């Protein structure tokens, strides 16, 4: 089973597309800049996508939607 679960993540971000986009962007930041891992010090995950998803669930990572 994945941790955090998709159900708990969907309560934080309303769209699966947005969830994937935000987590992928954050995972890329973590991979390219190792100094940015300050929020994920107590991470259970060893990969960057898992760390990003844990940040979303812990509400350490959020997004703002641009208006057109």
C-alpha cells in the first residue's frame, strides 16, 4: 500500500492532475537542489516523489492556482 494514500492526498489537493504536477515539480526541485530537503528530514520515503507526497500530506507544500 502506498503511503500517503491517494485518498488522504485528495483531501489536500482537489485534482489528480494537479497532485501529479505539484509533486513532480517538487521532486525535481529536491533532485536538483539537495539543500532543499530541509522540509523532508523525517521522511519515510527514500525517493523524491515520495518525499514530495509526504510534504503535501503534511501541508508543508501547497500551490496557488493562477487565474486566467
